[in-house]
């Protein structure tokens, strides 16, 4: 049992990226899949697929030679929230901040356009 499944997702991707492993496997959940959808759309990973087993997993294919830096911001012991006025570009547009809003998971730029605040899940650069 994991206390923080999002931190586990980020750590598995970070470790695989630093070890130059192209595919890493992560236990499936809808939240993890929506985080990976954003990460893939922003070009940090090549693709991800859900395996159809008794215990489904997400097979994440990383880009070769690209080291991904992932940082968990809001943790189970300390939740971090941002107001809609605080949503700005992260790392001058080169990084992505994933935010959980009332309309679902999105980047901080999308949240700023929709005039939404929320819990900061992680930062990727």
C-alpha cells in the first residue's frame, strides 16, 4: 500500500529517465492516467498505454536521451493551493505545473485562461 501514489508515479518516471530505461510500468489509476495525458501532450514522454491484465498497469515510454525533472508540490501532509491570480508561467514556459481544479486536472496556464485556482499537484521541467 502506498501512502502517496502520485509521488510513486513521479519517482518511477524520474528513476527510469535517469537510468536511461525507455519503458517503465506503473500501477493503474484514473488520476495517474490523467496526469500522464498532460505530460504526453506537453512532450515530456513519448506515449503511455494501459495494459489489460487482472491488475492493469500503465506502460510509459520515455523519450531517449531526455532527462525529466519531476517535483511533487502538494503532499498528503501539506496541501498547497494557488489562487487564480497566482497562476503564471512556470520556468518561463519551458516547464509545466499540473493543477487540480474543479474542472479536472490541467496545466496552470489553462487554469489561468479559465480563471480557476486549485491544488498544485506537481511541477515538470
